[in-house]
C-alpha cells in the first residue's frame, strides 16, 4: 500500500508538498488544468462514481448565492451543475472554464469570449445574453447575492459585442477583476429557469456544467449524473458524482477510511494515523490560508483598540494552535501575508504574547469603567470546542476579564456573526484561503467587504486596497501591500493566529485532482483509477 505521511512527526508539513509531487494522481502533482490536459488521455478512465464529503448542504440552486470556493463547500455542489465561467488555477492565473477567456490589456476594458455551441440542459443557448442576464440579476439588491457590491460596480459598463463576446468597461483599473469574478460571481444558469422561479427555493438547477442533478436528499446527500452534452468531451469522466453531507470531522474521516466516500478536505492534524490507512492517500492543495477570528468593531469591548491589543497580548498563539490541532510546531504569522507570499514585509508585525502588558491593558479598561467582556461565538465541532475552551480558560486567568461562550451549529455561524453581528469574537473554522491577494483581502478588510464580519472600517485601508488593485505595475502593488500590512499592525482589524494549507484525505484510486480558486476541484477531470494511482 502506498500512502503519503503528512504528519508533522514524519517530517514537517511544508515538506509534504515535495512528497505530494510523487502522488501521480492526475493533477495532484500541482499540474494546472492546461498541463493536465496534455497527459490525461493516456491515464483517464471513463465511468464509475465518486463521493465528496461536504460539511453542509446548499440552501437553494440560486447561482448568485456564492460563499467560498473551498473544497466541499456549498459552491462545490453548484459548480457541478453550472461550471465556472472562469477560474483561478493553483499558479494564480485566470483560466477559461465555461468561457474561453477573459482578458484585458489595461485592466480597465475586459473582454469575455464564450465558447461556441454550448447550450443549457433545457436547450437554450449559453450565450452573451444569458451571461448578462445572470450578472444583471446578481447586481440587483433584491437577489441578495454576496457579490452584489462587486457586480453592481461594473454592470453599467457591460456591452454585448456579439453572441459570444461581452466587453466590460470598469470605472477604474482593476488588475484583479478576473480573479474576483472567478471567486465571487462565476456561475451562469439558464435565464428561463431563473425566470420560472417565484421564490429562490423554486429555482431548478439548469446549467451547462459537467453534471445533471439526479437526486437531492436535503441535509443528507446529493447525487449527480454525467451530462452527456457537456462541451468538453470526453469529460466528465465520472458517470456519477455524489456529495455526502457530514458535519462532524471525525465522522468524515472514518467514512473515507472505511471506503464510504472518496474524499474530504481537512488538515493533517485532523487525519493523524488515518492518513496511513490501507487504501488511503493525502494530497496537499498548495494554496496558503490563515486561521483568523473576527473582532466586533461596532459594539462591545473590541471597539476599543486597547481591548484588541490586550487580546493579542493575552494569548500565546502557538499554544492556541496546539490546543486547537493537538499538534506542536506551528509558526505564528507576523502579519496578513506570510513569509511565502511575494507581498510579505517583515517590518510591521502584529502584537506578540506578553501577559504583563495584557493585564496592564485589561486594568486600564476597567479603570475607565469599561471592563473587558467578550462573547466568543464559534461552531460545535470538536476542534473549535477545544479552541474556545482554551481561550476561555486562559482569559479567565486575568483580572477584570469576563468571557462567555456560545457554540452554534455550523450552518448558523454565518447568520449569527456576519448578518446579525451578534458576537464580540467570532471564530470561523478552517483557514481563509487566498489564491493571490484578491479578492480575499478586500473582502476581508475593505469597508463593506463580504468577509468583513467585524465591520472594520478604515478610509486609509480602502484607499490602499484600491490603489493596489488599480495598477498593473508589480512594484507599486508590493509597495501598497506593504502599507496595508502597516495598517493591519496598527489597527488590528482581526485576530490572526495561524497559517496552513488544506489537504485532501482520499481513496488512493482517485485521479484527476485539479484544484482551483480556493481549492475547489474542477470535477470534470475526476476519474477512478483501475488501481492505486498514488504509487510511483
């Protein structure tokens, strides 16, 4: 049996990237889809089925309701039906998906070229009018699309040139327009299916992607069948693709190990010895991400900068990560960009662990009549329970500190934190993956950003992010992001306590692993190997 040991005891997580290159899962050697296409015909096998484990179910088939391009997330289920218009490969380059290309010479005027002769599964054409209908709908506030602020900022500058060409003229240059579109508004549904739905729950999944919905047992599983008219024949290779909804991490792992599912996304600390089980392999998705928590900056203790600094000073992030993962050896990020990023700047760093300084700040808050009080909200998996308990235990050791825990179901975390802002500190599970700086950094730190759960607002930050987006000169971008890191170190808009890349735990006969965007797989490439394909 061949499997890859990715535990820290076996030799450093980051070294696993080199070991992953030995896994001849098609695409798991870090191949982009373009490179993969050059070798797939000799190895891909048509037929068979796979089951991907997802942590939660989708709420509707609305293509405008998007929420993170990580593997096993809600967008995974939508992608199977609609396919990505364009996507970002693991090298950070925008690639054509359902569209042929998205290009610009000046970052202001962009041209989307569609592929000829594609039709939705209801027989209607996948053309420029269909794309524009979906974009116009996403721009409408009534649709409640997370991408509404983004799409509405440029929808007025769109022009249909011909049935296969749309020209988009932006109000100002945006070098990251393509990657933002790929990760925020990538899905196109049949306009006729959208028009026919009275409510969002009435929307039927009619796309032109690699699969068709066969059965949806809500909250339990989704089953898809191959789209025989998919534009990129002979793909998809699978006859059947399934998603199993399993919220609890340990249950996901045991399901893969026992052969009840093909793969799950997670982290080596979660897998442990299961990564060495017979018939199991692991695969790193080489896109870095941050562990983070959100400070509520609209009400409560964290509206005071002293409270945010006190929190940083009060907690040893290395011990917090050990409590969270039960593994030692994590390196604490010094700012938003880690040392592997081209934008990393060591000059401006986040506050470090200093219990004496923390107590001094807590005492100062109490002396001003505003003692530190914190409601910590996170969801109810075993890892986050450990993290929350550790934070409560450590903070309770300080004077003038009160901590309350609230554990919610995973599906309720976003409504509780993002929509209701009913928290002081909100911890979202897993890492926030950034395949390139944008759109994640603006979503997280700009005023009104869709991932800015704490509602941090800074005119300086907004100006710097806009400046970095508005130039095609790499040195200017790096200079702007250096200033961004300075503002982060000064303002402390969120709590950053660790960094990691996601991995897949998967059956070793899994082929066609082509990650994109935040790690989501291009499912048209997946196939079942005749034998273990994790061997040299």
